[in-house]
């Protein structure tokens, strides 16, 4: 009976265990196992292990009870026998016999994998640690940031990067070392152990942004649903002891409900592996914002006329005033008018309007001082949103901090034909839109909106064989296109020496004599971008629709560097508008490099002037040889020509002779190659050693570095003398450049270096010849005098100009001809050539 009772008890236990184990152990299909979650799979494994151990103990007990009697033995399936045999030693060691057959409820639940409420909370925490999170970051303000601009300030903005990729960029606060942003963003992260990298940069228009410091933001120490104020101490890895200021943020960590978490509770036990987080929609949105941030919505045409009743800043009771303008990231500086309190600047320039409201134009007036910091005179502001568009406003703005005022003429106009697009949706590829643009710039509309000369479309397809700027042997190249003050850029292609951008850029053409500058840079995370190469392409030298490879040049555009960029350029313009714009002042760049003392540049300019003087001497010696009868035939012919011209001289013969000289050079002159050869000789005569250009002479640097007491009056006077010497050197260097450039430009006009300008000169000389032939000279002189005397009365704020000098400014000098000349591609250096298999 005892055996029977034991058998019946063991049988009931076996039936309970078998009923519990059968749904768990019978489903061994791999397809079903792949559909289950990791949490359910582990729980099932724990249950099976605990049940197998309990079954082994029950089986041992039943066998011990069956040995003395005659009861039937318990038969197990093969799989259960294996489990029991493997668990038997453990069972015998754990309890020592049948006393361990029935475990307490708590122990049995634990062995079977049944979790208590406390264990479920722990499991949820463990699961949440491996899920997606939302990090809500509020960028508040910065304190005592680093100075990166010459004016003692900075234009800071903040970047936040995750895993080396930019996930957030703040707006730029101009001229502020304690900026207040008050911006919020939400960033999705997967792993809390990877920190966010917060970097601060100083924005520089048309230059590379300066690094102002960085700091990591640790996420693993944050608590869920709790806003934590954070103060980041900015540091520079290159200068760890430098104080770069702090950033104030508030960070909140929240879990993110995702479809992955919802599927975890499903019955199928599947193991989900989350890939590193890459939000494609966010990346596309950032790319679109980056594209739109480059496009301007309008143009502010500003004419700086004069200043009135400025305060004296120098000891002589006068000032040397100049004006600085700032609109967003754009800057412009006027020329300096010496020794006056009522300066007449008479300058005109354009600024881009990126905001629909227009923005606020900041105007500051300064007094120029040589050898020391310039003196501040006053400031004023102009809210462009209060001005009506397509209308010229005459404004006299009083200075806020002192007496005096500034007179401006401001006109706001809408901009067109400025775009960034993919190659599949380029404007000029659409036949209908191309016809509309060609009709807009046809000869029938030559006198409507004279400033709108044309449109240019640049397709940046790819580059090959670029220089490796990173330690990994790769680069992160991006391309910057500049047309005067219009600047657009492509996206960055990471870790590639043969990038493909496939972007089309469209610009307005204000001057057809402008040059398109295409520069390639390597993007770096913690410092300014590295220069990889540059090409300069005059718009008049473009062949429409031709895909051409340009060999990249160095910064000075004097020699090649590694790499080739492939461009397709289309230029559509009105010929009459382009000719009229050639006789007005050319647009100046907002930011130009300050002149530097350079021995090589000074020597080069001296040789250029010497070459121009030697040409004049050669002509003079030729004429003198005719007077000396060195060649009887030549002297006799010259004498006959001299007598005929003087006897029949008329004033119209002067432009006619210049016209004939142009025609002669077009058909018979071979001086183009000779001019290039002579310019090559000038460059080769200069020392080939690297030019060590500095903003001050080496003596000044040695004196300032070696002197221990900067407050010594003798040292200051010595430095003032050195600065004065430096200014003299720069003035001589610039004067030599101007003299040489004017001589070279006159020569290049008659040598047909730019056929458009030579044809314009022929048209001008033809009109002048006809006027002088048919109209009496006194009438022409009378018309010229009346125009000069009444010009100020007709337009008091007219900007004076010299048409001849404006025309010559469009003709390139020999230095510019050398810079614009494309380099020939070396077939041996072509990547396609290198990839070609060897015939063997």
C-alpha cells in the first residue's frame, strides 16, 4: 500500500510536471524559436531547467521506493532521462534524498522562473537600459566665451554631435561673448554610455569658422523624467589650460516608445538587435535647412554717401573716419577718408537678405590710427523691415553715442535665379524654362533692369584623386562656390578621395567679367577646414554645356595641387547690359585679405614695373633710331608718314589710329604667347623659396617677443616706427602693383586677351571717330562741360566714377591671366589611367 501510495503520489506529480513541461518542450521548431523574444526565451529556459531538476529528484525517489517492493518502475522519455542523469548529481548534492522532492512555494517559483513584482520592476529597468531614449536639451546661454575676432568679440554658435555626426546646430549670435540662445532640441539616442559632444565655433563669413571650445555631455548619470541643469566647462585639447568660458544647459532624459518595444511583449521569442541610430529624416531635414540657410531672399543695395559733423579723435582736431556695416554674418568696410569731419565716401555695395523681415543693419564709425587700435566714434542701427521694397530710401541716421550722422541710400529688391538643386531638376535643363530665361535676357530687353545682366548655372559633379588630409589616408571633402560676394557650398562626402556631389548651383550675374572661384576643403571636427585645392574660371571663358575637368591649384593659384574637379557651366547674359556694366565701378568683395609685407611680392611688382618701363624704352629707342638714320629705308619711310599725317591731321585720327592698332593685332599679332612667356620669366626670376609672409616685419616680432616690459615708452615708440615703416612698405608695394597692373591691362586690351573687352574698345573707338568726324569739336567740349557742371545738381548723391579706369579694371593683368589660365591634365596622373589594367 505504501508503495502503491508512493507510486500514485509520484504519478500525480509526474502528470503535473508533464502537463507543465509538454507545451514548453514539445515546440522545438527553429522557425517558432526565431519568432520569440529574448525575455520569454530565457524565462522558458529557466522553467525547463528547474522542472528537469525536480523531475530527476522525483524519479530517484520513486526508484528508491520501488526497489524493495514489486511496484512498476517509472519510465522516462529519452530526453527526460538525459536531463535527469545530468541533474542527478546536483540533486543528490543539494538535498540528500527524498526530502527535497517537494520544494517550498517560494523556492519552487524561483526555480521555475516565475518572477515576483520586485523582480519584474528590475527586469523592466534592465530592458529600458537597452532601448531608445529622447534627450531634451535646452541651450540657454554662454558665459565669458573666447575672443576670436579682431574687434575683441566673437560670433558664437553651438554644434552637438553624436557618434561623430552633427545632430543639432544653433543659430549664430553676433558680436557677443555672453550669448543667450534659449533654444530647445530633442535628440534620439540608443546607448547612454556614449556622451554628446558639445562644440562652440565662431562664425566667419567667407572664411573658416574658428574653434572656441568643446565639452562632453554625459548621459549615463541622468535620471528619467527629471530636468537637470548642466554647466559645461569648455576646453581646447590643444590648449587644455586656457579658459574658454562655460555653457548653461538643461537636460531631460525620457524613454522613447518605439515599435521595437511593443513587439517585445509578443509571444514569439525574437532577439532584436538595434543598429546604431541614424535618423534619415533628421539628416534630410538638416540638409534641407543647410541648403535653405545659404539662399538669400532679397538684396539690400546700400550707397554710403557721406558723414556729417563727426567728432574729432586726433590731436589735430580732425579724424580719419571709415564705416563698418554688419547684417547677420555679412560685413563690409568702407574706405578711409583722411583728415576730415565731413567725409565723402560715395561707395555702393550689396548685402544679402536671408530673413524675410530684412534684419537689422548695424553701422559703426571708426577713426583710423596707424600703429595702434582704431578709435570708436559712434554707432547706429537700421531696421530694414520698416523699409518698403523696390524703392530707394534717402536716410540720415544720427549716431547714438555722440554727435554726427551718416547719410545712406538704401534700396531693397527681391532676388531671383539663386538655387541649389540636384542634377535631375536643374533649371536650365528644362526646355521651357531655358527659353524663358533666354527671352528675359534677349536684346529686346536690354534697357530693363540694367543691373540684372544674366544667370549662370554650375553643375558640380565629382572630383578625382584629391589630397588625403586625414591620418586615415582619406578626406571629408566639400566644395565652395563663390561669385563675387555670392557664396554657396555643397554637402560633405565623408572618407572619400573621389567624391560625387551631383549638385547644380544657380547665381545671378551682375557683372559678366566676374570670375567663379571653386574651392575644395576637407571638413574637420575640431578645427577649421583644410584647403585641398582651388580653380578660378572667368565667366567669359566658359563654353556652355561642356563637362570639363579642371586641375586644382594651390592657394596662390601659381601651381598645381593634387586632384581634378569636373564642372559643367552654362552662362546666359545680355550683351548690351554687360557692355554698360563694364563702364561702372566693379563690385568689391566684403572681406578682402589685408596687404602683407612680402619680399617676394615686392620683388615681383618691381620686376613688372620694370618690364613696362623697358617696353616704353624700347619704343622710344625705335623712334630715336629713325631720327638717327640707322636704317635709311626705315627712316625715309617714317619721314614720309610723319609729313603726310601732320599735313592732313584731324582729331578723329587719334581714335582711328587706336582702332587700326586693335584690328592689326587681331590679325597679325602673336604677342599672346610672348606675354605669357614673359610673365613666366617674371615669376621664375623671383626666389622659389617659401614666402614667409607676416603682418609685421621680423624685427618687430623679435623686438616684441624679446622685450619683457611692454609698458616701456621707448619700446612703444620703437614699435610705432616699425609700424610706420611697415605701412610705407605696403604703400610702395601697392603702388607698384597698381602701376604695373594698369600698364599690363592696356597691353592686354590691345592684345585681345579678353575678346569681349577688345570688341567693346573697337565699338567705342568707332563711335568716337564718327563723332569727331561729323560733329565740331567745340560742340563736344560744350556738351562735356555742361554734363560735368550739372551732374551734382541733377543728382546730388551720385557716386562719381571714371569710365576709363572702370573699363580697365575689368581687363585682367598678367598676374591674373596666369591665375585664370587652366592647367593641362596629366594623363599619367588620371585615376582612370591608373585603374586601366596592364596589357601583360
